[in-house]
């Protein structure tokens, strides 16, 4: 008596599944990530002239404070605060 198989004969479904997994691994290994930084972002990363001037001013004030020479004018400070909040 002879028994014939229906469908694909002699094909192991587990081998097909393993082949799919292997092909996914090789295709994902070929893909690489890429990043591009815009020219605007590159400019922002550079130290600006304003930052350098501000740092110099902070260093000068710090030296004056440490030496005991820094005098604060309360009226000018109050006016500056009011101008900041009410004249914007």
C-alpha cells in the first residue's frame, strides 16, 4: 500500500521559519542609523560672543564681591525689576 502526502512533501516547516528569522537578522544587520545636524544647530553649539562677554562681566563682579568692593544700588535694582515686569 502506498500513501501519498498532500501539499509540499518533504519540507520541514520549522526549517522555513528558521530561514525567515535568519534572513531578518542579516537584513537588519545591514541597516545603519544615520544622524545629520543642521547648520543652525551647529551654530548654536558654538560659543557665542554674548556668552563670552557675559562670562567676563560675571567674573569681574565676582572678583569685586570677593574683594569687598562691590556696592549694590538698591534704587537702580528696584527700578530694573519694575521695568522688567511692567514695561514688557
